[in-house]
C-alpha cells in the first residue's frame, strides 16, 4: 500500500514538472515572437518571405503576427524591406533588396516605375499578372460572399500590354518650374513624365507638346491642376482639357501640333461599326481594343437577341446599350451624368437606333426607383463603390431572370453578389477581362440567373 502510494505520488510529481517545463518553454518562446513583432519601428529593415499579391497592387508577407504589405515584392521572393509605416495589425513596407528572386520578375519598361503611382505590376511577367488577377477575384468572391470557392474563368488578355490607353489624367504644376506627370506613390509630389509606356503614341506626342503650351500662358496658379487627354483614334486627334481657369477652352493636338477647334465629326469614334461622340469629361473605357472584347462578353452573357426588354443601370454614353439595341432589344439606360445621357441619346441618333431611351437620374438617391415595366434582363456597370443597397433591393423586387454585372472592383462586386445569392440567383459565369495591363485593376463580368 505504501509502495503504491509512493509510485502514484512520484508519477504526479513528474507530470507536474513536465507541465512546468512546457509552460516555461511556452512563456520563453511566445512572448519573444510577439515582442519582436510589436517592437518593429518605422525605419527598420526587416527580412520577409513574400506569399502573394493582393488587390491594391501590393504584395503580402508576414512578420510574427503582423501582415506586411510590400511595394514591388513578388510571390516566392525572400527580401529585405524598409518599414514605412507601423499600424496595430499590419506594416507598410518597401522592398530594398532581393535575396531570392522570383522567376517571373521582369525588367520594367518604364524608368520611373518604382516611384510613379500610375503602374503597379510592370515588374511581373504578363501571364502571371493574369493568373494573380484571377486568384484575387476568386479570393474576394469566396471570402466576402461566403459561398465557397468561386469558379473564376481565366482573364481575357489584352491585345496590347503597353501603349493601350486612349485616355489619361495627368497632374500639372504650372509656372516657371513647370512639372507635368503623375503623382508619386503615396504622395502628392509630381513625377515628371515625358513619355508614358501605357499611353498610345498620339497621347505621348501631345504630352511632349504640352510644356510649350503651358509656357506660353501667363498668370499661372500656384497649385496643382489636372490635364485630361483623350485620343480619337479614328481621326488621330487628341483633345486636352485643363482644370481651373488656366485653359478654359479645350485644346486639340494632332501629331503633337496644336490645332484650332476641329469639327464635331472629328470627335466621333467608331467601335464595331457603331459611332460614338467622345468627350473626355465623361467616362469611356481607356483600353480601346479590349473594350471591343468586353462588349462581346457582355452581349454573350445577356444572350444576344433573346431578351426583349433590357434595363442598363450606370449606362454612361451607351457603350453597351446601343449594341444591345442594335440586336433588337428595347433598352432603357439610366445614369447620373446628364452629359453622358445627352451623349447616349446623340449616339443613338448617329446610329439610327430608335428602340432605346436614356434617363438622367441619381441611382444612389434614396428616392430613386426603377422605371415602371418588366425587364427580362438588368445590366449593371457601377463605379468602384458598387451599387447602393436600396438599388439592389429594387432590382431584387423586380426579379429579372438574368442579371449581368460588370465590375471594376472585386471587393464591392463580392459584396453586391452576396445580396443576389441570398435572393436565389446563381452565378452562371465569372469572366475577368484585363482592361488594365501592368496594374492591379481588373474588369469582371458576372452572369446571374434565377
């Protein structure tokens, strides 16, 4: 009896000692990990392993319990990074040295890529850009909708990966120390640009002529203003508008030479046999050739001529509506921009389209309601902020059998799709279209059906 009690006592003591040792080891290791993460300061240099790319253009790594966002890093790389900002749960960092380089890292075509805020992924091979855009969309949809892994198709690549933009917004600091360019990353400092790798040649020619134009003007404001350039490819013409009162009237360039005001006919662009009047104050897709493919995807998702009545919300100047009407549908387009609605109506007249109507209305206003009628399909092409909640409710109440959603922001797309999925809609296709090579931006077309 005594021996059994002694053995039992010894077992308990050994177990207690073991637990104490485990506890001491845990206390020794875990606080060190936590302390090393929380003791990081702005200006420190840290070593990281880059895991993936995220929406916004940055790469993601981890240091202890902190997420690290890395400018210019690529997945699979071991790097040293400068800590730019320290937040409670994450760090903002910039790559300063690569210890192990990604096989997909390429030489950026632009000499100011690391400083300029216009591009994000020039250092990544284009096919990998497409794969990561596909991954980012799938991650957003599955994580935010809670509907499991999203079946996202391979993005449709852009015919051009450089010199594709027909529209640009540049920043100008006029005066004796004239600067024209883009904002530096995370700042309002202008990076001077004499030629941009993403702009079509006509815009670059106009950009090179712009300093002579500004130098000929007196009474410069001492603040940054906008220079908006739009190329009409059909007529090899560039229309430039300037913010503020520096140039109250548009200026036109052709082959880098300033012209007098051209005729209205020269401001008409042709897309797949359809004529569109162009105004650089209103929205238009910046990638001309890829816009043609985007239109084809939307028409295919809508079902070509199978729908008799279609409502397009955020219709702009009729980029999709007019093609749908040409196929025989009766189309109602609504947009907040009165100028865009006037252009849409003008474009309908230019093309002899009579089975369309366009309405100017604030889709995000609390008192907005859908026009009376039954619609076979609803086409949505909202801004980056997505659809207003009450607008989604109106659509769900009307119960169109098909909804096609064109999005430029995977996060707000996922948020809005959650409402449709809850109402019984099923995604039939999720097709990304790469409108913006060398950047993290991606257009996605989703077809939903009851």
